[in-house]
C-alpha cells in the first residue's frame, strides 16, 4: 500500500524531449512535463548557481533571465522556456571576465554569505538592460522581489551604483 502523495514505483512517467538554450548553448533534455526550470538547471545541466530558497517565488534566490527578463525559476516550468534564451549566473561574464555588477559586489561587499547573490545579480542585470541609469527608487523596486537574510542591503545598493557608474565610465574603483 502506498502512502498518500507517493508514487507507485511501477508507474512510468512520460517524459518529453525539449530543447533549452542556456547561456548561449543548446541542450536537449528529456523531462517530466511538471519539471521546474530550477531543477533542470541544477540537476540535469549541473548549473548550480541558481539557488532553491523558498519554492514559491518569494525570495528571488533562483532568479534567471529568460529572454532578458528576470524570472524565478523555482515556479517556472522548464518546458515553457523552450525556444527562449535562458541566462544563469554562470553565463554572466564580459569578455571572459567578471561582469561589472559581479566585480562591484566583490569590491563593495555586496555579498555576505553569497547564497542570494546570484539572484540579486540576475535581477540587477535585467534592470540595467532595461534602464542603464536607474534611480535608487528603481533599484529598490527591482530588488523588492529578492531577499537577503544577512545584510541590510546598503552594500548592495552601493555596489549597484558603482556598477552603473563603471559601465558608464568603463572602469570600476571602490571608494
């Protein structure tokens, strides 16, 4: 007899073959129709930068870009992303080096334990692509979907401002 909610081991789950474009590379994957993007990224593609923090899109640790838009992968069906460009933290580089926002986070102490950092960086990347010179209010609004349990956010805001200035000037120097 099976416990409530458990699956009969004899029962076969139909998988579907999908093609995901992640960080500029195409991956063909056999997935269950209910597979979440976060699970496919972490378990099948071994891209573990996106984190599982809440399972209900309330913390932002799993944020990735889907066609440039910040999306929370813990509630997004992988199959729904077929034909779209997915960018994870592993795909955020500029000419093989850290992106300005990644460097600024390190220089300005924007990351504490680092668990939430990939989600924050992906959210900021989306914001800066849409608005290259965001106001502090724009930044705070964009980051309102991301939670950090370690910091008061001040260093993050400074890092983001430094990244904006660096991208405009082409250099990055902490003050």
